[in-house]
């Protein structure tokens, strides 16, 4: 048996999965983010061209259920012991309008493995995982994914179920925030790409940069995750993000092994992402050698608020450098920071900015001293609205994309200022419309634009969202202007 089996549903063949021919009245549809009913991206690549499966309820009348069953490929010669089933899902609609059930057929016997029936919507990709204990050696297994959708006459949101990234591995399910990256699997973590830069699974047999051996097995075939330094992407960052971790009164300790090799400019840092803001809890810069080194840090509890762990790699310009991770582990309790010289950055939160800001503007009267760029295609507009269906009262700037093509840009720029050290850039944003373009933040030193500080795109976001970006000017002083690009 393969030590792990997985499918990201990127190919139309669905890795051999198929809709069940009988016992249901609906089929799972294979779609991409542009055609999907969830109004967003796939889980595998976080893009609109990535694929997933969905079912959308037809108008069959109140109380009528659409039932769709997807049979995953048969897995043979499964050894006895603990195994982990994982699947990412989204559920839209009112309470009870969508139920997701996972069945397992083992040697002719069908049993329910896990059922999801939340009272609230699950509007972002969420991990469903369940440990399965196989009692019989060399068993034959097949999973069935069943979705039940109820058409409710008083529902303002058409019920939708979507699934992506199925896996079945020969070990018990890891704790949230833990992973050994074996069997070509990143457990409950996911990557956030920055252009072409992203964390990638690797091992010692790969031709590109990275350690010759993994840490878990000290083997060339053992897995780890890596991001490589490139001159073209110097200073850009990419993130590895855990699944949601509930708050614990005792806090948590997060540990991992890392290899930070070849570049004095490269940086590895760990942030805690909560709804109330981001906090950097660990940071290390510069070449640390090619060996695996141990790191740990405490994550204090925070007013019953859960969080995600974000491990961010900032690449340097050295062509043969890399940042690699292995054996991530999260457990309840307190621990100190290792190594002791891992710099703790001040918390970055979404609270009001303190006095002494380098530059700020609330747009209540005008655009302050921000300037429309002369090299773009159209302009940002200042508005002050007291009563609007779509926009809240008060001042703001906006871009109206009506009549403009996708490649056209609108750029507005802050005044230039001299800064040194770690700076924090914050602002609030929202999107209106199904195809709202791309919003990005960039900085400029002299005449050179440093792209990739921050970028977002997507469909309608009904409320204001905060953005918080670190601008690291620790090496020297720069004359910098920041710009919002649309």
C-alpha cells in the first residue's frame, strides 16, 4: 500500500473518484473559482483557476433534500492501525440547510465515519479530519462523501457545499499546527502564494536547493517544506498557515526544526494571526548554516480567541540559499523562546494607531497629501457619503472599475519620508462586485518599486477588513513612498 493517498481535484479525472450512480438524486460538479458558487478560490492553490467540487441546491421546494454521493477510489492492502482522513470544505446557507457526511466501506461493511452539521455558515476553507482505526490487516477501503442540501424558502443564501484536498495517510491525525511533511503531505497547513513564490514540499533527492536529509528520518527520501532564495524575488515573503487552533487557557508551545542557509538577507519569522490582529512571536535573520536547528516559542492565550500560526519566509538574493522547515509540533502549555536570540518583534494589532504616526489620513475631508500617480491609467476617487446602500457613512477613497479593462491600473501615493527600522503600515479595505480586481501595497526607494508587500483580490467583502504590513528598514534609512495599486 502507498503510505498516503491524496487528491487535489485539479484534473477532470478526479483521481478516479466518481459520482454514485444510484441512491442519490444529485451529482457533485467539478468547477474552478471563476464558476464556483462559493464566490472565491480553491483551497489547493488559493486561486480562481484552481478546482474543487461543489453541489448547489436546486429549487425543489422547502424541506426537499438534494443528496449527492461521491465515491472515492478503492484503496487496497491497508495495514492495521491508525489512519487519518482529511478533507477541506465550505458550507453556505442557513442552519441545517447543508449536511456533510463521510462514510467508509471496509470489506463490504458501510459505516459513518464523521458528520458535519453546523448551525452557522462555514464561508472559508475548513479542515475536516478524523482518525480511523483499521482492525484488519490488508483491508480494502473506499470512502463515500455525501452532501445533503435543503432548499429553504426563507433562505437568502442558496445552500452550497464545496470540498477540496482529500487525503488518507497511514498514521493518526496530527494535532492542529503539527506536521512532519512525510508522504508528500502538508497535513492541516496551507500555503499563501506571493506571485510565483511559495513554500514547496521537497526531499533530499530534489535538484533544487534545500537540505540533503529531512529531520524526521534523516533520509534523502524524507519530506520537508522549503522556499528558495532568488535574486528576482529578493525581499518578498510567502506564508505557511496552520488550520484554526482554538484558544487554550494554558496557552500553547510551538516547536519546529529549521534550516536557514546561504543568505544574510533572508528571514524566517512566526506570527500569530487572530481576528483582533497579528503578533510576531519569533524572528531570525541571516545565514544559520545548512544543518537542522531547533526552535520553540510560547503562544499566550488571548481572551477566548482562537488563532492561526503563520510561518513566513522572506527570501534573499543568494541563488543557492534556502529556508526549510520540518517536524512542526504544537501542544498546550508554556515554553521559552529558542534560540534565545530569535528577535521578538512588537505586537502588530488592529487597534488605533498611536500618536506620532509618520503619515496618516482618515479621508474625512480630502486625500490629505496623497498624490495621484501620473503613469497609471485612471485615478482613485475621494468620497464623503452620509447615506448609501453599499457604502458606510464617512470619507474614503475608491476605485470604480466600470469601463476599465483588467490590466489598467489606478495608483495613489503617499508623500516621501525617511524611515529606519521596522515600520507598520495599516489601513482598512473592502471589495464590492463579483470581479473586483487586485488591490496591492508597494513601497518605493528612489525610483525603484519594491512590489509584493501585500496583495489581495476577490469578490464582494461586505464589511471593512484591516490590513497590517511590516515594512522592514533595519539595514539603513530610505526615502520611501507607499502606494495603493488597483
